[in-house]
């Protein structure tokens, strides 16, 4: 008899649907482990981790001033971004969003940061919003982010740049902070690495051939700037223990802030988060 597998309800890329409805019933070995070729893993995971949300004709309306910017990256692909302007900016927050939605949605949270005297630069990945192309592999995604970071450095010095990653965007943020020297790294609801997260979601999966790493842990070990981690202890999408494990890699001066009774996507309404981020940005120079 086939062993039943319990899958947690998540919002992270809707991957629980593809695991429970597609992978587990179709691919199994003698130990009831789901087995996929690297090619199948690449295709299925890419589709689920980066579903994209195209808004090519979007006309944006936000409560703070903003500029649309288009940036050329590798293979002549053009990525779309928004720069939200603070009245008297001390620097900029490079915001790397999660796997769902695009800038028409993510841009609504910009006032949290602009009200604390920071510009906010938000990027849509390939296949999202008005950005061209599609995500095909991990390395090219990192290359895109580095090109955009270099573009930011034409306007802001590195000691003015805060890199902030949310959920899927946390490993991208950790990568950039490890390869460069920003002022501060903020991770919100980060995973330890993709295999660790997948194992938590569906321990019955054979994850040997997962083609992606998205290894926050490895990058975090190389980050020299201060690091702050936020995670809700009721998060059912990226389990809270991910940040507990990551916190063991932090430097003595870094911070791990638990948001009590918080889930995965509601930080913008969480009073503990709002007061903490305000204090962090006020103190940051």
C-alpha cells in the first residue's frame, strides 16, 4: 500500500500543490521516495518557485513618489524596477521580494521604509511584472541581481545600501551581501537552503537531484556586514526552525527577531515588526 504523505499548507510558490498532486503520485521508488531526473526537477521547480505575474500594461498608483526604471542585464534581457523616493533619504533599501506577485503588489509596502528616511528600490525578476524573459537557472538569477546592485552603486555608496530579502528573495539578498559590502542585510522569513525547506515540506521526497541550492546558510557564513533576521513563529510556509538554525551562524553583533504569533506574509501589518524596523533604520547611519 502506498504510504500517505502529509503536506503542509503553504503559500511559498504553491509548491505544496505540485508536490502532493503531481510528484508524489507519479514518481516513486521501492522506499516510497519520489524520484525525479535533474531535468524534470529543473522544469517543475522553476515553474513553481518562479511562477511570475506579468503586468506589462500596469499603470502604477502608490502613496509615495516613485520612478520606473528599466535595466539591461545579460542576454539583452530588460528588467523592470521601481525606485520609491523618501523626502530626505539616508540611503536605499534594495528590496528582493518573494516568489508570488509583482511590483504592482509589492510596491504598496514601500511607505514603511520611505517614512523612515530610506529610498526603496524594488526589482521584478525575469518573467514578473514588466520584466522580460524567464528564470531558467540559479546562477543567471544571481548574475541579474549583481548587475542591478552594481547599477545601484552608481547612485548610492555601498555604506548607504541596505539589502532586504523576503522569503524566496532571502538567498538572493544573502548572495549579494556575501559578494559585496552593503551597510546591512535584512532577511525576512528565510529558509536555510532549498533542500532543507523541501525536506520539511515533504520528507518523503528524494531530494538528491534538486537542481537548485538557494543556500542561505552558505552565503550567510561569508557576510561581513551586520545581519538582522525576522521570522514569525507561526509561519507554515517557511518553517520557523529555518531561522533558528541560521541564527547559529550569526555574528555576535547580529540579531534574530522572533515575531510572536506571526505567519509568513503579514509583516507589513505586524506592530512588532514595524516598531523594530523603525528603530533599526533610525539607528542606522
